[in-house]
C-alpha cells in the first residue's frame, strides 16, 4: 500500500493545537473594544501597534504572552484586563499608550520587558506582579502621572532609566530584596521627597537620583562602598546627607548642583571625584577626613558659602579648579605634604586674605589664585620653581611679594593687574619675563632685573603707570611689543647693549608721556611701528646710524620733540612724525627715496625742510597742516606727489623751475587755470625750487625747456589749500633764442582767490 504523504504545513497545523493570534486593528468593534479569545496562546509582535481606534482590551484566560510592541502607540487605549494565565509582557508592549490610566498586572507575570510602559503619560496607578524579579530598563520612563508605586518584595533589580522622568512620583518604598539600582533609575523624579536605600543594595548606577529636585532626605546603607557619579546631581532641595562608614569613594559630580546642601561629613572617604560638590552654594563647612588621599578637579568649585577648609596631611596635590569661585572662603589650611597647587585651584576666592604655601610645593598652577581680590599676604616656599600663567592676576590687594631664589619660571600675566604691588625683585634663575607678567600693576614703582634675563615679553610692564625708571641688563636680547606701553611716569630707561638686541618692537614705549630722552644702542637696526608714539615729553632722541628701518607712527604725537636727525633709511614711513607740534627742524638722510603719507602732517612749528636729491615720491598729506612751513627744496628726482601733500601749509610764494618735459605725473606742469601776473613781496616770498638735470644728466642744475605759461600747479603738487603766489621761472631749451644776457625768463603769476 502506498504511503500517504502529508504536506509540511498541514503536519505543523496538526501538531500545534494553538497558534499566535492574527488579531488586528480591524477586529476592534464600534465601541473601541477588543476581546482576545482564550483559544489563543499569545498576542503576536506588533499585532495592534498604532491602532488608534482601540479603547479597551480584555484578554481571555489561556493567553500567556504579549509580544513586542503589541499595543505600542495605541494612543486611545484606556484600560486593559489581563488574565492570570499571562506570564510575559514583551519589550515596548504598551509604549506611548498616552490614554492608559491604570493597569493591574496579575501575579503570574514573571517577565516585564524593557520600556513596556514607556511614555504612558496618563498612567496614575499600576499594580506590579508579586513574583517579578526584574523591573526592566526604561520600564516606566516618562510616566508623568504616576504618583506612587508598591514595589514587590520579589524585586531584585531595578533597571536603567526604570522610572526616568516620572515627575509625579512622590513616594516610593524600596523592599529589602533589591540588590541593584540601575543608572538614571529615578532621573528627573521631581516630586520624590525621600529615599531610603535598603541594606540589601550592593550597587547603585550613575545618576540614579539625578534631578530629583524635591528630594530632602536620603538614607544610605552600610553595604555601599561608593557614591556613584552624578548620583544626586541637581537635587536642589537636599540639605544634608550622612554617608555610612563603608563609603570610601565619592565619584564625579555625585552632589553637583545640590544648592541647598549646608553640611557634609564623610569620615572614611579616600577619594573625591571631579566636581563632586560643584555648585553647592549653601555648603558652609566641610570636614575632610584624615584618610582622604585625592581631591578631584573642581570638587568644591562654586561653593559660594564655604568659609573654611582644612586639607588633611594625606593629600599630596590639589587638582584643577578645586575651590574656584568659593567667594566666601576666608581661611585655608594646607598640609605640609602638599607638592603642587593645580590650575585655578583658588581662582575667584575673593574673601581670602592670606595663604601660606607649604614648604614642599614646587609649582603654583596657571590661574591658581586669580581674582583673589582680598589677598594681601602670600608666603612662598623656598622649594618653589614655577609660578603659572596668570596665577595671581587681579589680586588687587597684594602689595608685596617675595619671590624665592629657587624660582626659575614666571608665567605669562602672573601678576597682571595686581594694582597694589609696589616692588618686585626678579630671582637670578629667571631667564625670561613672559608676556603681560606685570601688565597693569599701576602701583609698581621699583623693578630689579637680574643679569640672567634674556627676554622681556609683549606688554610685560604695560600700564605700569608708577614705574619711573628701569635698567634693562645687557643680557637682554629682545623686548616685545608694547613692553612699556602707557608707562606714564617712566622718565629713564637704560636699554641693553647686547649684540642680538636689534629691534625696538612695535609700541614698546608708546604713551610713555614722561620720557624726556632715550639713547638707542648701536646694535639696533629697526624701530617698530609706534615705538615711541605719544611720548609727549620726549625732547631729543639719538638714533644711531645702524638703524635702517623706522616703522609707521614711530614718533606720532611726540609733542615736545624739537629736532630729529634720521639715519640712512630709505623711506619716511606713514605718519612717522605726525602731530609733532614743536618740531622745528629735521635732517633727512641722502638715502631717502620716499616720504610717506602724512609723514610730517601737523608739524605746526616746522619752517623749512631740505629734501635730498634721492627722493622720488612724496605721499598724500605728507606736509599738510604744517602751518609754519615757509621753505622747501624739491629735487628734480621727485616724480610723484600725493594729494594734499602741502594742504594747509603757510606757503605764500612758490618759485618753480620747470623741467624740459613740462609735465608732472602725466599732467601738464602748468595746466590752464585762472591766474594773473603779480610780484611776490620780499617778506612773503617762499620758494619751492624744483631742481632738474641738464642734458648731460648732471644733478643740481636746472632743466632746460620752455614751460607752458599756465598756472594750475596747485593740484599736481598737492598744494590745495595753501595760500601762495606762483613765481614761474622758465629757461629756453638749448638752441632757442634766449631772453636777455642771462638766458633766463621769469614770469610771475598770482593765484586768483
């Protein structure tokens, strides 16, 4: 007899008396109700996900499982009745069922998947099964209407984020069965007022009660050895906490932002993490245990009410920003064991009047005592080798500081704006004064530099308005930009005679309004931009022949300067001597080829200038507003004169000897203009002689060639605004008929108003 072959699918159906229901959203009746029949084993994954028509569900006896996301997003679902046959609720099963107000879970359930009731924002009451051992991750996250919950004694583990954001949860009792509380388990439970952690708990995850802003009391068991990171961060109502003797470590940010915490005691703690008590603005006293070995960065930063702290002898170093911003801290006791003070350790401790640095400390970190405005007394140890950048900046009450001989490094801005500091002696091991080291020390009157210093940084003594004299040792090879800028009382400076000292940098002595004279060493080759600008008392300056370049504005507004001799430079930089109102004479070198824009503008006492034959260009406004200028010699080499070069001068009469070309910068030398013949009086006659070259190219002779007898030289010569008469002297070109025995013909024109 032939064997009967049964198809595989039929075999499976015959072997399986029950199967997962194929229930779907279309099965919901007109009232929004759905009954899951007892003939089904489980509700399949995603079965009714997003079914907005579903209002109520009754699951019949016999169904044992609800699948993953089976009812997720059923936003109209208000009630659900589960049978005693139910043993498992899948992951995210009721996620975002916003209308679900209550649920009773039968004791037969032994598994609740993660995020099972995530986002059920209307859920106000929930009865958990008595046999459940694990409250999964994110189980009730975002259940903002849940006010209380009875956790069964069977629960051993509370998962990560289990009650995250349950903002209405006001009371919660943890049974003695709980051994582990996950990370952020109660994060943001803003109505929770008290926590009692049972002694069964061995582990608490980070941020467990972070943001529980109504939490006032906490009882921790002796079973804990550490307070985890951010455990009570931003619990702004927490006023006190007693740590059990078993706790030896407080992790990073554990109590960060607990702004109501007034006292703290941890008798057995060995380690305080970073920012452990950051921003605890009501914390007035702390008792650090003798067992303490390390204090993390910013551990007590921003504890604005903290008045006194004693650091035990077991601590070897203070981390960065540990007590920064503790604006009421008036007393600090540092142990003899201390070897280093970290970056910004006491920055902004504005009430701290004194500090005694222990004898083993070798380094005071950057910004360590910045902004300690009441600090008047500092004792530095003989072991100290380095003071960091801006370590004492804004210590406005610090009048004296004794730097130990061991000191070899003084950081940038170390004493910047210590406005009461009167004197300082730099130790011999210091080889460089870094930038801004004494910037703004307005009372500093005495500075002693050792012969070991080789460099003075940018703005090192800027705005030291009480400094009257300074001897820079010959060991110094460089002085930075603005090093002595605005030292208004500085009268005497001795510059180094070092072969490598070649540059007086930009604005080095700018604004030194009391400086009357200065001798520049012969090693110097460059004067930087504005190097002596606004030195209003400077009467004389000896510039050596070694100088080959002088920057713009170098002597700008030196209003007492009477005369100056310039070395062999090739150009008179822009605004070089602008507004030197007392300058009567200037000697220009034969190497000069250009006079820059506004170079001598506003030199109102200047009467005459001899421009050497090497000059080819004169910049815009070069001599403008030189109201006393009455004599100027222009060589034939000049081919370019900028706009308003002589505007506002006192020139009244100009004699111009034309070149054979009769042109200037492509424009006619004397283009047509309104002019009439006139004779310059002897007393009002001033001459601008333009010396050309003869046909052989020999300098110093007047060029030959008939100039056009037309006025209009005012604009090309930059003479607009000058009051002048034009005296035009012409010579006939070689081979032409000469006038008279002298071969010269002179025509006089008077400029029309």
